[in-house]
């Protein structure tokens, strides 16, 4: 490691000491980066993150016996937590409901194609809001309420299963949430 142009050796060593002190001060919260720069951290305080192994972004390190500090791993952990929260609320996940509808014979929209079909999406507002099923018409990039396709059949299929509550008032969108007991305030 070299210092800035014109920097003396003593100034360069002070800079390196400052970097080491900063890392020591942050503790395990500051452990992240590639394996090649792990020499900055004390031996035994870090390990190679299993999520980064063989990934497109390369291997990275994480604190030993602690969650990873890398942004990509934090995003992955947030997605997993949201999926668990959605399941804990009793709401369907987009992947599970989409697979169930496809197995039942409903046409799923082909990604990148302008074919007719359904798509299951997460609702905005967190896990408590469930998912929405949207119908795209043939040759359409956006769903149109004037072309609901087979969405009425899909809504009836989901209702008939008895596991989820479906709100469908016509158009190209249906809301799917967990079925709630009559006295539940979230109903």
C-alpha cells in the first residue's frame, strides 16, 4: 500500500495505523469485503460468507458466527425475512400461488413475450397485504381492466380452495390474502 504522492513514510504509516484503528473500533460490524483484503482483520474474527462462494460478484468475508455485513447479503436476508413474515401471516407467496395456478392449467405470462396470461405479484405495503394476481391480454405490456381474460376463473379457483380470501370486482386485478376469522380486526 502506498500513500499519496509526496507523502512521507511516517505519514503513510500513520494512515495505515488509522485504518487499523478504524477497523478495530468498528469491531465485527466493520467486517466485510473480499477475501484478498481480509488481512486487515484479526485472525479468527472472519470467515468466508457461504452466500458469496462461487457467486458472480466473487467471494467475500463476514464476521465469524454473525450475519454478513455485505449489502447483497443484507438484501437477501430481508427478502427471506419478508417471505417468512408473509407465510406467518397466512398469505400466499407469489411463487407458490403462481405454481399452483400453473398446475391447475391457467396460462402464465411468458416473460419477455407478449402472450396472454396471469402473473402473481407482491402487493405494496408489506407482508400483511398479500399478493395480487394480474391478467395480461394478448399483445399487451400492461394489464387492462377492459380485458380481464381468465381472471374471474382464477379468482373462483382460489376461492374454491378455501385457504385464501379473494377480492375481485372485475377488471384485470385480484387481491389475494389470508382468510381471516369473522372477529379479526384485519379482515
